[in-house]
């Protein structure tokens, strides 16, 4: 099982890579196939929305056929297939199709490991293990920054995607070989996502789940690159450096958040405090635009660091799940988290389109303000949630 977890983490490294690499490729895709920031916002948004929509069938599959076949099959067909389509793209529409396929392929890998943690390991360490997976997996976020910029420069972005398609297929095969399915839960109860939606406590957690990941994922995966290029004139290498800073902060944030619920004996206030600081980072970027690229990079790092509350929120919701609905429960939480990112990619794309007439700087300021207000809206609801630890 431990080797299987390692392989699932490796798959999640690729998942993190695929959700964030568009920011670095923005200049090349614009030059080669005419992809605009709005086109990339749509493609990125589709990745997240399809990923989110897949959480319902993925949850059912985890509870019925187990994580091994669920993760291996989808990762091979969607992940490797989508990377291949991306490598062959000649129009922005092809990029969108590729991102849809990749979103389908990546949809089960994190939840497969979470399902195993929830079923096999002590409940008290769930948040720590969940945070560690995202922390290690966020190496993909780092790989999609400066290293991806270097690879695209040296080998070409198409050749790099061909290589990624091959790597993804190999990892899918390793999942099938190394992951062991936990024993099925023996119970007389039947249930579905509808049973989870009848739990009142979850409805005060869902809104925070919906907004907490949107700023860090949206900025790191899409807007950081165009922002650095349009406001500061950054080239691909400089964009890679800026996104690397934010990526490293996101890695650190996941390891920082992981054990905090056990250390502080609370999940609710860990999430609340961290996201409040993340909102302040968004407001700071809005209030003092264009000061310097490194000032902005540090603030993007703050948003990434404190916006990494995803695993603690999953643990907060998991504390209310019936055991036989564990798979559906963790994927339902993931649906809200990833779905929020996807929807906000479309919203921020529209914000950029409407406000860009006033200048690129104003457009990005408006996006930063929107993200800050979005987190605050989630916090207003989340403050009434019931705290629960294991």
C-alpha cells in the first residue's frame, strides 16, 4: 500500500503540473496558435469544471470498484490522451479539448489516496497525510514554472507535451500494478451523495470549500504569467521565476496546514485565520499595483502559502461523513473546491475582458480585488460552521 501511495502522489504531481502550466506557456501559445489570455482562461476553467464534475462518478467508483482501477484507467485515457492532443494542437479550441481530457484523467488521483487514508489510517492523522500528499504533489506546481519554461525554450512546447504524454501513461500503468484496494465496507446501508447533502453541518463548510482554493489556483495556474508579462514586461524565464516563488509557497503551505488541527485542537479557526491572511494578500495587490515584480511575487507567495487550507477543509468535512460514504464524501468536497476554481476562471476571464479597456494594470487589479472579496464572502458563512476534530 505504501508503494501505491507513492505512485498516486507521483500521479498527483502531474495533476498539479497540468492545472498550472498554461501560465508559463502563454507567450508561446499566443505566438504559435493565437491563444489569448481569455482563451487560456476558458481552457483552464474547463479543466477545473470537468475535473469537478467527474467527482460524482469518481466517488461512486471509489466506493464500488476501488481506487486502483478508477485512477489507473482514467489517468491513462484522459491524462495521457489529453497531453497528446495538446501536443498536436493548432487552434485555441484544441487546447480547450486537451484540457478537458486532462481534467478527466486527473480527477481521481488525489481522491484515490484520500480514500485510502480515510479507510486504512487513523482518523486523527487524516489532515496531516492529506496535506503531505498535496505538499509533495505541489512539486508539479513548481515543475510547471521555471522548469517548464526552460523545457519549452530548449525542446519546444510540443515536444515537451509529447514527453509528458508518455510519462503520464507510464505512471497510469504503475498505479494499476502497485495500488491495493482497501477491503470493502461491510454494511447494510445504502446511500448516495443526496444523503451527504442532507447533513446540515456540511452546508456551512461547502461555501468555504468553494472559494478557498480559487485565488491561489487561479493566480498560479493562469493569471500570474500574463500579469507579469503585461504589467512588468516579463519574459518566459522571469515568469517562471515569479510562478516558482508562488509554487514554493503553496508547497510550504500544505505542509504547514497539515498538522495544525492537531496542534491547535481546531480545524475551523486554522482555516479561518489562514484564509483571512490570504484575502489581505489579494487586497494588497489591488491597492499597490505595479510597484515591482518582486513585491508582487512576494504577495503572490503569501496568497499561495495561506490559501493552502484545502486538506484541512477536507478533514473538517470528513468528520461528518458516514463511513460507507467516505468515497462519495471526499469527492463531494473536492467537487466544491475544484468547481469553485473552474467557475472563477470563467468569471475572472470575463472581468479581464470587461476591464482591460482601462489598461492591463486595471484589469489585473480588478481580478485581485474580486478574489479578496470572494474569500471574505466564504469566511462570513464559514464562521457559523461547527468545529469538529478527531
